[in-house]
C-alpha cells in the first residue's frame, strides 16, 4: 500500500493539530477553607513580584515570618462563610463560564479555564489545549480593567509555560474591556434589573473596585483611570436620576497608601451623613468571590448598619448569567476574528 505525499507516513505519531483554543483565567482561590490551604495559596499569591513590588530580600522574611503565621486563620474563616458545595464561588463560577462558553462556541474552539494562583494551573491548561490540537489560543484574563498585578501576571505565567515548550501555540490576549460598549451595556442592564428587584430604592449606588497601592498609579499603571472610566460610563448608561453614584476601592492591605476613597470608610461615612438606603456593586469583578461575597456582602453590611444605615444590598457580578455570557461570547468572538468563522 502506498501513501500520497500530502499524507503522513504510516509510522508517523498521531498528532492533533489545526484547532483553536480559549483559556479563561481568573485570579485563583485556595483548595479549601482551611488555614493550611489558605497559607499555601497566599504564599504563591504574595510571592508574585507583580503583586508585591518590594525586593524579595526585604519582603520574604515579613511574608514567611509574620503574614503567613497570622493571616491564614483569619482568611480561612472568611472563606468558610462563602464556601459552597461546589467549592470556592470564584472557581465554581469560572468553571461554569467555561462550560457555557464552550456550548456557545460549539466546534469552533476548545474552551478551558485556569487560575493564576492555585488550580487549575495556567501552564497545565495551555498544555491540555495543545494536546487537543489547539495551535492558536486566546488567553482571556477575566479582568475588565488592566493592571500589572492582574492581567500582566497572567501573561507572565503563560510566558513561563511557553519557555518550556518546543512547539508553541500562537497566542493572543484578550485586552482590557473596561470601556467596551458591550461590557458597559451588560453591566447597566444587569445591575439595573437587580436594582429594580430590590424591596427598597437606594439613595446611593457604591461602585467598589479592588484596591491597589497608590504608587502603582504614579508608576504608570492604568488601573485607577480605567476603573474611574468604567464608573463614569456605567453611570451614564444606567441613567438613574436621583441615584447618587460613588466610586470606591476595597481590600486595603499593609501600611502603604492605597487608592482612595476606601470602600469601608465610605460605607461608614455615608451612614453617618444620613444615607439610609445603599446598594453596592463590584464592576471590576467578572465573578463573585471572597471580596464581593464576604467583604462587601457580609462585612460591608455590618459596617453600614452599625454606622446608622437601614437598608443595604450587595449586587451580584455578571457571573455566568445570560447577560454576562452574552458579553463574554461577544468579546471572545471578536478576539478570535480570523481564527474562527
């Protein structure tokens, strides 16, 4: 039996090729709501030079000698308050987003998901896509606003894997979509529906973004400006006369000066000024997580009510709802242009 020149020889190893892949990536989570798992997660997270920009010789003794001996127990308690039967909310939602995106894209692309810190690991999932024949891969960090501590470190980690690979895939990266009309429209529609479903009419809608050290702004990181732009565009798109929009930054850590105003301080200040009805949304998060479900929904409520507020609601992120998935599909299809039909 002979074989044609365009066919592989009979002894050629079976190799899958020609496919397109999509890797959705979010921040990460401990494997469980216990101090040991949290300690392992925090060691990886807080050892990232993109996250903590202090020389390792100065930072690692503080991290290993103080922080990792005090913070895990406290954080584990916080995680235990939001943990579900599916595990971490962030991990479960991101996994569902990947499954639902796969259903929407069909045979056009292979969709997987990964976490920057913890599991599934970015390198493992890139290899899995390559093993499935994906020679072209869209790396999709699910951060609407760009920061060196989020999007850039995802790309760094993908680069670490690429350095190990003899056969590398062609790689594209989903850009920040903080001001994308598709994203703003999705937020306006989803948050508007949630506000309409409340049993009270908020006086204030607090838009809380994850905080960053203020020095990152002065060093050229666009995160602060992109958060502010998202907030401005969202307020205009929602068009709610009588509803006051306030932009804040949460999750301060350490002694350095962070972006302001701080969410916890504003919650107390609003209540003390006489605001009785307040809702909070987190348009910098693509999925609900510890920072939204515990810090905002639980501790934020306690702070606002203790300071004199009466009604409080923490609105959900876009997550894997229809509006959010419509947006995600639109963004991904746009970035896959030329790779899929």
